């Protein structure tokens, strides 16, 4: 665009949330049900945390990746774009499928996002906001156009079901947003990330990594489960949530009174209320849905965002704050000027078309696996000429499926 002095100024870019989606397992577990397996009560859980029920992935086929992929599909649907448009998939998770490969890569395969890079982000419950911050930076730097940020968990698989201090708190689920480059001012205005590794032992899964590799002793000692000093995390959280919110608003040049809604990490209603009262924010400006989901770690903020939208709590131009804290210790906040229309009719034929592309993604994945097997078995047969030629053809075909540099 030419300015008055004839010099071409680059168009300003903004990172907007254009799609959102959530996914939950089928099984709802109410407090009363937990009271039958550990020494707790509905009354204790409600009054100390605000939680009434949570979703648990009891079906072994439901995993962090399947929940993440479902939430990602819903977000792509809402943004009305195919998975092939994605430049990057960031999956924030505290319960990844494996140490590696990343859960994000498994989701990339499920979605058939053939042009996308993919990686996991480990910042515990702050991870989703860390992901939004990174996606925004990549978009503003002109490196990427479209990024999918997912928070996905199956914490029920790493919780000690005999530890009443933790097992009543957590739930499974996933939430996702699509961020896209736009020329319209607004979107993600500012972000703030923080960490304090000196508090690492307050909330941790001690074993299974390189510091304490899996052994008979670690398994027998329950070292692969979540361990938490609840009171210390509580004190840290109530301090840092208010501070992070203030700081991110200052970066965006927004006053507390201008906020329309805060969507905090859904860990404990007492933490949320105490933090928001420090800011002088009235209850009606704070979104809480932890009574239905428990603490879903990285998924809690995107699930709450989706639900706030479903309940008509967000309108174009609203000033929204997302703020979280978690293991690490970490904390993160972002201030957003909401711009996306919260209601969009996607024609039925397009929904059908999308669903067909996911069927094709499954076929593509199977074919790639099969071709790799064929190639492997041919190469192991003493490398005769015809098998070399065939494997070269397969490699060429596979290279042609990769995006251009
Ligand atoms: O995403 C970040 C994840 N972590 C958090 O956000 C955790 C932050 N912390 C908290 O939310 C709270 O500290 C908890 C909800 C974990 C605990 O609440 P609290 O008010 O700090 O309770 P407490 O740990 O001080 O325990 C009070 C009592 C203890 O009994 P005694 O020692 O007073 O006899 C506990 O043994 O409550 C007992 N208790 C329970 N009783 C019934 C602890 N858990 C339970 C339970 N049911 N599930």
C-alpha cells in the first residue's frame, strides 16, 4: 500500500480467532460416584473446589489425540476451512500419548493436515495460552497464515485413583481454536508468559522421563501419577492470576473496567473468585464452568471459551482476557479484542464435503503406512534392481506429497 510519500508500507497483520471447538468423552462421573471409591464427599468437593462432575475417557480407544482431533475438527468447521490450509498444529497437553512422537503429529495425521508442521507444547495448564501466544507471534511475523492451537487431556490416565487430594479435581476433554492472519485490527492484542521452575516439585509426575526412568520401583511407588502440594499451588495461583491479568491488560493498553469477560483456568472456584476480587471484577464478568468439567488442565480455557460463546457471552468487539497457571510453575495471559461472528451457518453440503475429506485423510494415512511397509520389506530383500526401482518410485511419490520449501 503506497503512503502519501510514495513509500510502500507493509499491510498490518492481526491474529484473529476464527474457529473454536470442544470435545468430551461420553462418561460423566459425579462427585457421589467418587465418594464410593475414595474417602471424600460431594459436600467437600463442592465447597472446596466448586466441582460437581467431570468427564472421564473410560473407553481405551478415546485418547488425548482422538479428543484433540475432534476439537480441532470442530474448530476448523467453525472457521470454515479445510485441514489442508493449516500451517501449524500446536497441541498443548499434560497427558500426551507418548514421550514421542508428539500428540500433535497424531492429530495432524487424523485431520489429514498435509501441509502443517506439528508439535506438542509442555507448559501444563498454562499451555493453551502459551500456544495462542506463539501462534500470534508467528502470524504477526508473517511466517504463517493459519494455526490450530489445541489443549487436550486424558488426565484420568495419570491420576492416582486412591489419592483423594488429586483424583477428585481433574477431568478429561479437549478444546481448540483456529488463529488466522487478518488485516482487520483487533484479535489477540497482547500476551504474557511467565515461569518459576523453583516450584517444579509442587505439581509433577515424577517418573517416566529421563530423570527417573520407568522401573519396577517407580511403578510400585506410584511415581507415574500426578503428585501435588495443593495448598502451595493454591497460594501461588491466587497471586499470579491477578498479576498476570493486570500485566497483560497494561501491554494491550486496556483498563480493568473495559474488560467484558475473563475466562480463567478452571481449577478451583475459590482461586478464581479470590483472584478476580483482587482485580475488583464483578462475578458477572468472570466465566466459570468448572462445576461441569473439573480441572481439564490445558483444555479448560478453550472448553470454557467455547461454552461462553455457546451461551452468547461474547460479542464482536468485546475485550476478553484468558488467564491460566499451572505446573512448572507457569502462568500465561492474553487480551483479545473479539472479532469473529459467533454464529455462522455452515451449509450442509460443505459439512458433508469436510467429512469426506476426513475419510480421505484416513485412507491417505493407511496408504502411507502400507507404502512404508512395502518399501521396508523390499529393501530388506538384498536390494535387487527391481525393488530399488520400486522403492525409488514410492519415495518420489511420497516426496511429491510434501509441501514445497
Ligand atoms: O491446574 C492446577 C492444578 N492444581 C490446583 O489448582 C490445586 C490448587 N489447590 C486447591 O485447589 C486446593 O488446595 C485443594 C482443593 C487441592 C485442597 O483444598 P484445601 O482447602 O487447600 O484443603 P487442604 O489440602 O488444606 O486439606 C484440608 C483437609 C485435610 O484434612 P485435615 O488434614 O484437615 O484433617 C485433607 O486431608 O481436607 C482433607 N482432604 C479431603 N477431604 C475430603 C483433602 N482432599 C480431600 C477430599 N475429600 N477429596
